[in-house]
C-alpha cells in the first residue's frame, strides 16, 4: 500500500513539474532617444501579450520592437552609449527596466547592439531581457526585435484547488485501503 501511495505522490509531482503557467507581459513605449553627434534616434514600441510558459523551463518570448532611425552618420569611428527606461509589467508586477546599448559609427555601417539585462524577478517569474544587433548600411529606419527569456519558478506557482483536492483524496484513499488491509490481516490471524 505504501508503494501505491508513493506512486501516486510521484505521479502528482511529475504532473506538477510539467504544469504550464500563463505569463502576461506588457512593455511601455520609450524614446525616441536622440543620439549625437549623428542624426540618429532609438525608440521602443509598446507591446502586450500573454504566453503559456512551462514551469521551470526557460522560454524565449517576443517583447517589443526597437525602431532605429539613422540620418547623417556624423563623426566616424565614434562609440555612443545610450539608455532607454521603460516600464515592464509581468503578471501585474511593474518595474522600470533600463535598456542599454551601443551605437558604433564606422565608415561603412552603423552597428547597433542592445545589451542583455537580467535576470529580473517579477514575483515567481524570472525574466532575462536581451536584444540583437542590426547593421545599417544606409540612412533610414530599421527595426530590431527585443526578446525576453521567461522562467516560472514552480515553488511559488499556485496549485489549482481541484488538484489539491485530488491529492488529498488519493492520500485519504490510500490510508483507508491500508487500514482495511491491516484489519483483514489481523482478522484472518485470529
């Protein structure tokens, strides 16, 4: 009987680890931030979506677009550091996140790189923010996607009430069967 109870407990724990949590992420717009000496600006678009994320499984999700407008390249071989602050909300928890990056002006292209940031804890959700790199070979507006790696910690995931009741029910059933089996053994021994 103990083996059956243990098997139910292992099954329940296994099911709980593969449980998925819904993560709602929204990002406020930021910018445009002008970069000097070039006629260049960086802006982050607003974004909002909900994702289904498996518990304890890092999942990469789209966060928002960065719009980069390049005018006159300005002084060559210049490195420009920039920072944009915007509010990120994950499951109702809002934090101000600073996006930093670098613009490198060269004779042939401007290379924009967004620096990674994280992990940042939003309750039981850990978020690593990261971007990419875009190479700009002429004037105009370019789009660069920003991403986030989301991990839901199962320690703080609320188990739905029906699952809790089922766990208690299986435990009670196991105890009842164990007691009944023990009483039958003592009756047959007499």
